[in-house]
C-alpha cells in the first residue's frame, strides 16, 4: 500500500511537471512569434519612408503647383513667389484636413480670408526662421492677393483648379550634409496652353526636379535650392496623350463630326467617278473602229487603181460594172 501511494504521488508530480512544461512551451512559442513580428514591423518601418515622402510633398506643394523656376539661393527668388506658394500650400493642407470651411469668408467678394500668421508659419517651416517675412498686398502672374489689415489676412480667390502640377516624391537621399528630394511633376487636368480641361492628362510625372534641403536651427531641414534632376522621363509613344477638345465645347465636337461626314461623302463621289471612267474610255475606243472602215475601203480602191500584181481579175470586174450602171441611168 505504501509503495502504491508513493507511486501515485510520483505520477501526480510527473503529470504536473508535464502540464507546466507544455504551458511554458506554448508561452515560449507565443513570445517567439511576438518578437519575430516586432522585428519584421521594425524592419518594414525602417525601409518604408512613405510618411516622410508625404511630409516633404506637403512642404513643397505650393512651389510645385506653379512650376517655380530653379534657383541656387532663396534670396535670389522674388518674395512673392514664396508667399504665393505659402498661400496655396496652406489652402491645400486645409482641404486635406477638411478644415477649409472653417475659415472666414469675405462678404463682398466671397474670397477666403487666410490669416497672415499661417502664411508666416508655412514660410518659416519651409525656408527657416532667418527668412525675412513680409506682409501686405502683392500681385503675381496668376492672381492679385489683397491684404486686409483689419482682419490681418489675405483675400484668396479659391477656385476649382489653380495649379499646373501636383508633386510625387520619388526618392530622398543625403549627400555632403544636404538632403535631396527628387519630386515628380504630375500635370493637372487644367494644365494646357489654352487652359481647357483635358481628360487625357498624364497620370505619371512629366518631369523631375531636386529640392535641396540643408540642416538649420534645431536640426531641422530647410529648403535652400531647387535644381533640375538627373532623373529623366521615360519616353514612350503611348505616354504622350493625344490632344482633345474642350469638354465644355460640344459645338466643336459636332463640327468635327460634320467635317468627317463631308470627307466620307467626297471620298464616295471620287470612287464612283473612278468606276465610270473605264466605260467612257471603252466607248471612245470603239468609235475609231468604225472610222477606220472607210479608210480600209479607200485603201482597197487605191490598190484597185494601182498596178498591183495579182489583182487583175478584180479590176476587170469593176470596169464591166460601170457601163451597166450608166445604161440603167439612161433608161
């Protein structure tokens, strides 16, 4: 009895150890998978810079919209260029965040009143705290921006389509202490010489530019230059969109259809004329055949009157017929 009791105790302890070992093994497996997933996530986050690209795209959005020309120093650029870029960059960010309707509107013109403080903040974040800030009304090739000193804001004529391009950051790299951001310029549907909408606007970049950022105060990166990129657009025959007429001009479409109809009718008339021409040539070819018959008879008479050899019998017959003809006449 004592031995069997001890054996039961040993079996119970053995079973408890087995259960504890199984639980520990399960926890180890779970921990292993957890650590593995964490490592994969960390590696993916290190390799994926989509958030960083999006931040840079938002910072240069206003400059890309109006296709600012390259420059080596921000001090060489007219301040109105950056102020306009700051205005529309702020408007774009408000549209993206869904806060555009929160801004005050001018009762007379319906324009958006954009606070001067937000424009200054945009410029400071883009160009650095050392960039001189200005205020007041100014004018560009695209718009006139009136400044309301009482409300300390700009009257912005918010329209449906303004910019020429939208940015798409292709790559980011650092060289010689500077950060280079290669940005692809994707044309908008209103980017055309005539200003008309185009349904075949390219969805891929048509050119590339390098935005150069240098480290400034608080170890922040600020824009210092804009250069043409070494990245080139791949030339493909299918990549060039065919020109289209305005979607708001149905009369032009109707005129094009009428022109094509008239062209088809003219082509059908030419085809019918070409079918009749051989018959006329055939008729004209038959007429000379009848005209040549007398010529052949004349040739026979010449041969009769002449001294042809072998035709003596025919000559005598024709001579005999002539008196008979004259006798019948006298009768």
